[in-house]
């Protein structure tokens, strides 16, 4: 007997975030969304680099949200230099919640069973040999980035380190053999 299970699915959705209290929520659970850039330098419209586990999120598709201008102050130094500083009301970026799809799953599990009658021992006596293989293709299938690893910027607008996928959603290939005596 031969049996199997095949599973193919798209990845789980997740959200790119700005860490820290960039919008001034003053809460224990602080977050903000970056601005999403759909086309431009380095961004082809897709916010993920498929197949790249070291730098999964395409950071060129995101920008730190600038906010709404609040006040501008102009100062003139003694040497005649004019400096204008603009402060902003902080705001959420235009990135939508769960708009990015993580890596998917393509998995095949197989089962082989051989029933052998052992009528020399007893009429209803038989042995069943089983071989099972999980994740036959042995391709790494990664989980979507966690909340901390999907952070694009910190609260000061500094770009974070590349978003590396580290956890897998399916274990590596596993083989299992067994024998059962039926009487």
C-alpha cells in the first residue's frame, strides 16, 4: 500500500512596523506603521525578496513616516547663518495591517505499507512493515517574520538590520520505520 499527503499553501500575512513610540502613544504596546512606496529606486512593487532568507523584506519599499508639520522655528546665528527647524506631529504611515504575505509551504509526506501473511506460524498471523517519510522534498519552509523581526525602522527613523527569516514552519526530512505483528 502507498499513501501520501500533499500540502501547498501561501504564507501567513504580516505587517512591517516601526518600533518604539514613534507616534507618542505612551503605551506598553507601542508600534507604528511605515510609509509604503510602491515604485521607485530599488522597489519593484513587491515588498518581499522571495527566496532571500537573509534580507526577506525589501526595505527600499518602505519609508519612515514624516508626519504633519507642526511648527517651524527660524534662528539666525551671530555669523548670519539662518537655520530653520520644523517639528512634526507624529503619524502612522500608510502601510496597511497584514498586507505582506510571508513564505508559503509546499510539503509532501509519504507512507509505504507491506502486509505479509505468516501462515506457517498461525493461520491469521501476519506482519505489517511500515515506512513513513515526512517532508520528502526536504526544502526549507520558513515562517513569516515575527513582530520584532518585521521592524523596518526604530522610533528615530533609523533603518534596522536586514529582516532574516530564522524559524521554519515544517521540520526537516524525517524517516520512520516500523513493524507490527497482527495475530
